[in-house]
């Protein structure tokens, strides 16, 4: 189904073959066709389910992750107050202090963020592949754990407690109407309170229709090695790489 008698069917078909976006779906009078509308409603429902879903205890147990919480007491507070998701609860801080290795080279954390489904569908493959990549590079890791209702900047609180060289946060992305299970990996060199967003890096769109999870995990290991080499992440890393390149060209 789609547009009736499009002006250039070949061009439209080529465009549709290269994007999952809703293009050329056609209309029935002033409204979308029934099949397009039903698909839209289905995808919208999947996005809502991803936001309000919960990560299963079975998965956390399988990956040997203990769970802590942010200051966002429930999902509605989490959605209305992003700042609460950026801060650990006092109980979480005590638990992390008691259970985690201090000063690791790499600290891995996982959070549902805005899509529990992203964690359920992708995180195990990313996590295991990433750990294998780090082991191959002989890089030590801290004690991994799971943060319920976390936001990206929660890594700053963790940096203050554990003082790792690098933190990697695997977190569910905001769901859209194409994918509700997309995962992101945020990376930062020595995050602490006051870290600006330009110092963070991200590998996004990790899911079966984007970057394959196993491939993303392996790539993360390569990124970590580069961060440790230059002792920087984000724009600081880009600056140091450019300076090295310019220096090499001037020789």
C-alpha cells in the first residue's frame, strides 16, 4: 500500500528502500490510509511501552549486576525532572561505595534511561563483547552495576565515588516511531561534578536495525584505548588528535 499513481514511482521506491521513515504512504482524503494509521499507532504504543517498561531481574542476575536508584522516585518524576535522574540516591552512593572496586581503568554502568526495551534486547551482547575487547587489550574493569531511572550525567556522581579513568554508560535512548529499542554508549574520561557535555562521547543507534550490538561492543574497546592514549574524551580528544596530526605534517 502507499501512494496511488506516484509521479516517479522508481524514485519513490528507491527512497523507501533506503529509509525506514514514513514517506510515500499516501492518504485517503484528508487522513492517512488505514494501514499507515494502524502502523503508526502500533509504533507509538511500542515507544510508550519502552519508556514505561522495566528491566527484568532475570537479566540483571544473568549479568551479575546489582541495582541502585537515582533520586527519581517513580517514572513520572523521572520524566518531569531530568535533574533527578542525574543524581544518585544517598542509598545508592553507600551501596556503590561498599560494593565496587575503586580506581579502575574502566567502569561499566548500565541504565534503562528512556527505553527498558533497549536494555532487554541489546545490552547483553554489547556488554559481553565489550568485556571481551577490554580483556584482549589487558584493561582492568571495575564492578559493573545497573542504575534504575538514570540520565547520562549520573556518570559524574559515579566518577566522584569510584575515580575510574573512563566510565562507559550503556543506556536506553529516547524511543522513536521507527525504533523503540535503540541503545547508546556514553563515554567520558575521568568524569566528575562539573563535567561539561562536550567532554562526553557517544556511540548511538545500537540495535538490530542500526549498529549490531556485538560490533558495537568490540568497537567500544577500540575507542577506550584511544581515550586512554590521549587521556581525553569528547572535544578534548578531537583537539589532541588534530594537534598530533598537524605536528606530524609539519615534520
